[in-house]
């Protein structure tokens, strides 16, 4: 890692956000499987009901479409920045736990300044995000032309929004909880002030449910 004035600098990668949220969701899914929480609106992959929901590096790698080494390095960065905590369980095994307060603060107030996505004016086929996500619960009206993460297998056409990493659309189609969280981030990163306010509230409400894990 680079040094600045002799101090090690840790820089988050965009996909670290996805890894952190997925860890928190998987801990919640131990109590209640996503099949018991969500209905398929036709936007999910056929195999979503049997997708991995564990937090081993291998399971996270399969679920997120990242390499094992990418997941391992991501977990190290997130732990060093206090976004995740490694907790010792009663069985003597260690488990990663999402620091909900730290992650919520970062996503709601800092992310748009350090990871600004590129919004394309080109109409693309993709997976709808923002207020067009089927699980985005808000009084906000979706834009006339929906935002989409480009994906050749996506169900709708809309204005393309750069995802956090290339294979992210596959990951969200395997986990509606992850889909919902990442979709709600986009109004914060791309939206007007009113979108930002409602996006922060909706995202905070959703992440707070992870406390049941």
C-alpha cells in the first residue's frame, strides 16, 4: 500500500462497497433466507434462490463474481478502515461483521465525492437502478428515462450508469437485498438534492435492518 508522509494509505476500491454490504446481508440471511423476504419481480436470475449466502472468501467470490484474491484484499481493506470487524464466535471461529454506522455515514455523506459514477446519455439495455429498482420503497417518482446498469441480459432500456465493477449486475440479480442497497446508492451519487435526501433515508432504513444479524 502507498505511503504518505510515512503513513500507510488505504484506498477503497469501488467493489469494496459491494463486499461490505454483502457481508452484512449474509449475516442477516442466517436468521431469514432472502426467499422469505423478497418476491421475484422478474428481474432476478433463475438461480437466485440457491445462490451462496455465506461469508467465506469462496462463497463471496462466487456470489459477487470477484476472484478469491480480490475478496481477501477487500476484506483486509474494509477491516483496516473499520467498515468491517472480525469477531470471534463462541465456537472459536472468526466472522466478519458489518459496522453499520460507519458504512451508512460513508455511503450517505462521502461516497458521492470519492466514487462519482459516469452517467451516459446513451440508451442501453440493463438492470434498472435508483427509483426504478422494484424494491426501492420511496415516495420519489422514477425518472422518465430509467437509470440502468448496462447488461446485455437486462430487462429494460435506459440511461446507462457505470456500476461499481463489471460483473456487479450478475451479483445483484442473485441477491435482491444487495440489489436494493446498491440501487438506493445511485440517487445519492447521481441525483438532485431531493433525490439525495430521500435516497439517504431509504438506504439508512434498509441498512438498519441488518442489525437483526
